[in-house]
């Protein structure tokens, strides 16, 4: 076989590349990191999807920054809202960084060419969004910078265009499957690179690197009703987990209030920012009962629970009384067609409902993982509460800074990928300039090769689609908006059974080129790993906080659970009891103090 990649060495059927910085994922966080790293070091972006298909493009409503272009605002109010919105599990120093650097992050994008909506005098326009307030909760504030309801799409396109301008080296449709690590003389983990599968050919590629940045997105496809694309299967998070590194706050998953009923397709919170109203079957604006001050613009966890409660108490709409309505009719056709064109078309296309003249059926949809790969504020991945893994970084939804705590505020995700994507890229290149390449093991691709060949050559009787469907249905049923000891125990039992079945799967496509059958089989393995940790950590947290609502423990318990969950893989993952292979520990929340030594953002009751 001839070497198609002149900069790579071809040896024993594997391509070997060498780059200073390798970034896994080409969504907003990955490309923002690449823009920082690319001009200063040899950088490669390894991405399962073509960059402009990344899930950042599905984000609709806006990106938060206290620009004060429309109303008075401040970064401190933004920080307060982020901490309160996260139900006080947010690391407060990280929240201050997010809010302070938000302004420059928006201006960076503007200078890169992003076409934000404008005020009549030419400034970047801003709209209201859930949980964002002025003067520490007194009233909603216009903080979300937006480009119609296509803000994520515009960010993705803008970042990609700038990566092209800088000549960033993309390896498109390369599926990262392993993190290559070694141990130093002190037994500490050292990063040597990654292994990826080229989807077009089935070839394996080893990317040796001084720095590796994971920006691989979330894992919402463990749920049936989700706003996440089919590709969001937690690959990067799963890779890190399998290497024995911890995951943080994995039990906290956000359910966005307004997914199209029965489908989960997202309708942006920007609709409520523009004035849309949630109503039950009788037409009541029910959020006035749950959040009397900011009503429909309460944080997502509160709105989602309120919607489900309306349905459970018999006030749902439709033939089965299993959804509520998002009423946009009073906004008028001009607002809907100019500021909310995508969601207007979604409702028409997928439900046959015209938001201009009739309310849209909606229910919560699995949307965003607050937890993930633990990092410090510089994007460096943690091996435990204090120790970093030199040369390993993470940013975006796959990471946990923790800037979202137990519930992310809308528009803070697009902000997160830009602020911490930039930080991780900047620090990855700084590390690469002073570090040497860690020597690769004798056969760094062996584990991936063995896994791929086992799946490709299996003669098992189980089907990937059957196992995935059962997983998603059971996670929806037992680990969604409301959870209990019983439901979480039930789903863990199901996941163990599915793990056993997964060992007996087979795929129809035995070929190498564009083998999406193989791709989905590998993705399912990651989903099973992560679903088990989500359920196990959720059962262990005997309180309700943010996106984690335990009906059997309905109160927030600051005395016992004002701390982050840290989960470690410490045994055989196929053992029947999670206790045999998952070890749970805790990590303290970071609080910020003022000059007098008092807490600047003390935990309080969460009223809106």
C-alpha cells in the first residue's frame, strides 16, 4: 500500500502522524482552540464529522455577554445568575472568568465576521433568556447576543472560515477511539497522542502529540427524547473514562423545556426571550405559579419540572394530555419570520403546526451534559481533585470546569465553548512549546485494532439497534426529569443486561469503507458506559439540585451534597454491580470571597 499522507509514516498497516497539538472535535470549542493553537504550533484537528456538521450548529438562541447594548448590565450580575442558575454547585472562580471574558469572546467573533443581529444604531442586539437577570434577580435582562435563531450555526461557520484562513490542518471523518498514554517514572499518566479510524478507508491512524485537546461534545443519545444529533455519543468522555481518568458531576443532565412534543427537536428559549408563553390545556400561563418574578424565563430545570408537573397533575394538552403549549401567536408573523425563522419552520415541517396562528405542542427533551471530563480553569484535565495530566486539555460540553454546576443557563454553552476553547488552545500550545514528545508504545493501535476486528468479525445474534433502542427508552423512563432510588436501580439493572447482550452483537457490514454499521456499534459501547455512570452517580446523590430531581429526596441538601461527584473506573466494567468497578468520591465546590473574607456569592434559596 502506498502512503497517501506524505507527512506521515506508514508502518505495519498504520499511519503515524506527528503534531505539536492534536484537537479531537471540530465543533465550536475545538475550532476556537485551533484558532489559538494553529498560528503558533503544528496543529491537527481530528473530527468524526465534517466541521460544519458539528452540533454547535444546532444551538439557536444566543451567546450571553454583559455588553449592556440594550439595557444596563454587568459581568457580576452575569456571574451571580450563572452561580444561582447552577444551584450553587458552580465553581465560582470559573463563573467569574466566564462572565468577565464573555465580552471579549463576543467581540472576537464579531471581528471574525459573525453577522449578529443589530440594534437600530448598529450595535450587537441582545434578547432576554432564561435565568439572566439584572441586579441579582430583580427582573429579566437583555444579555443574549444573537443571530436570529441560528446563532450556533453562525458561530460554527465563522470559526470554520477563520480556521481555513489560518490553514488549520483538518482530518475530517476520522473517528478518535483511544488516548495513547504511558506512565512516567513516578507512575503518573503522560499523554503520547491518540488513535483514530479513518471512516473512508477503515485505516488506523496514530497521531503523536505533545498536547491533546478533547472537544468532542456531549452524549445525549443515551436518551430517546433528545435534541442531540445521532452522533452525540460521548466518544471523548468515554475514551477518557476507559483510560482510568475521572469524570465529574456526570449525573447532572439538562432537559430543555421546549422540545417538539414526541420528537425532541429543539425550539429555542429565544422564543420565550421574545415573549412566547407556556400554557397548559386550559390556556393558563402556569409559570406564573412556579416563578412569579420571571415566569417563562426561569432557568431550564425549573421550567422543565413545572411542565412535567402540569402533565402529571392532569393539566396536559392533546389527546393523551401528555404535553403543554408554547404560544407564539401574539408575537406576530414578522417577529417569527425574522427573529425565529428556523423554529417556525420546524413546527410547520415536523408537527404541521403554524406558530403564527396556533400554539406549538412541547415537552422537555434531553439537551446538555453539565458533567464530563474534569478540568481546571486553564482547560487542563485533572487526574484527581488536584493533580493535572500534563499535556491533556478539554473544553466544551465534554468538559466540566465546572462553570454550569447542576444546571446550565441558556446561552452560556456558546459562551463556554468560546471562552474555554480559547483558553485550552492557548495553554495547549504553550505547553507544547516547552515539552518533548512522549515516546509511543510498541503498538499504540493494538487496543483499537482488536476492538474493531472483534466487532467486524463477530457472529453474534444481538442487533445494535435493538440494544440502543432499549437503552434510550429505559433512560427516558427511569433517569429523565424525575428520578428515584427505584427507577435508577431499575435502569442500572437494564444497563447490565444490555452490556451482556452487547458482548454478543454482530454487524452486517464486514467491509472497511464508510462502515457506519461498525461506527454505531462502537458508539453504543460508549453510550452504555456513560449511561451506567449517570445512573449510578444519580442514585448516590440523595438530594435534588438543578437538573437532578429526586422525588424521594426533593430538597437541596447543602450540608451533605454541596460538592462535586468524582467517578473513577477501578475494576472490570463488565462486573454485574457498579460498586465493583465504579468508585465515587467528592470534590469541594470553589467559593469566592470578598476583601473582608466573606462569601461573595453565598448559597441561598433559589427563588425566581
